[in-house]
C-alpha cells in the first residue's frame, strides 16, 4: 500500500528565513497531494494542495512542488513569521479522501 | 473558522465506561470522517461515511463504532473505554462530489482513560 515519508520531523528557522519540508510517496498512482497545518489545540487546516498534472503551485508565501518521476513533493514557506509555527502534514491519495495517507508531521519552529 | 463542532473538548473517564464523542457540521457535507491522533503525530482514519446510513471502517482498526442517522451528525461511541483508547479524536467533513476536496476538521476531543 501507499506509504508517505516526511522530513524533517522538527525544523527550526529564523524569522524571515525560508522553510522547506519534504515528502516522498511510494504509490505511483497517487495524484493528489495536500498540505495541512495544525496549530496547537486545533484540528488540521488545508493550506495548499497540488494535483499530478501540475508541477508547482503558489499561494502568497507558500508554494508546493511535485516531482512525479522521483515521487516526492515539497512545501516551501518564504519570509517565515511567528504565526507559521505549527505542525505541518503532507498527504497523498489517488483522488479520494478515504485513501489519504498522511506523513508523520513536521514541527516548524520560527525563532524570533 | 471551522463549521464543524466536537464535544467534549476534553474527557477523562474510568476504564469500562461507555462514552460517546459528538461531532456536528453545519456545511451540509455528505462525507464525514473520524481520525485518531496522538498529539503532534500522524493521523489515522478509523471511520468514514459517504452519507446518511453509510459507515465504513478506516485503515486503523478501532473498537469504536459510529452512526450516521442525520447528515450533520456523526457520533463515535466506545462501549467500554480502556487506557489504550487514550488519544485525540478528530472529526472532519468534506464537500460532496467526486474526487478530493479539502477536509474541514473540528478541534478534536482529547480522551484520557484512567
């Protein structure tokens, strides 16, 4: 079955610097790759997603890149701010939320 | 702000008790889900529903049961709580239709079984 590996498990960056979180997946049939942000005491919230017919997608300071050949995708956050501190989860599926396979999460710490 | 509500937020209960975790959404979503998550750890799907009178088990085996009598309501029940059930339970819903659409999560119920 599908397996999603996420790295690093913890990432500490200086405020204003960029942060990159990487995920790899095993099922070549996967074609939907969302990223969720979970703040302390809250449920995860979708921040960006990408489908396999697109190589990159941007939304203000957040971007996701997808390399289908290598089966990996990455989240890029530029100009990090204190409110970016949270746990970030990647996931992969074959266009079905019932089959979403989640990464183990990355705790992002923004140092002032 | 999420339009999906979970109660209670925190529950501490003794072994052997029956508990029901409530989940309601006001968005009219047909699809609903229950996830189990240890704090800060990955999410595991334990139940989902396509709509009223539809329930399916997820990837992670769970002793809990669910029901879907109304579109907006998807409660989870544990007949006899055990310490191994201690975890956070997250409810989610998504838009009807084909393919994937964003999951809307509640803020979870943190369950502790003593």
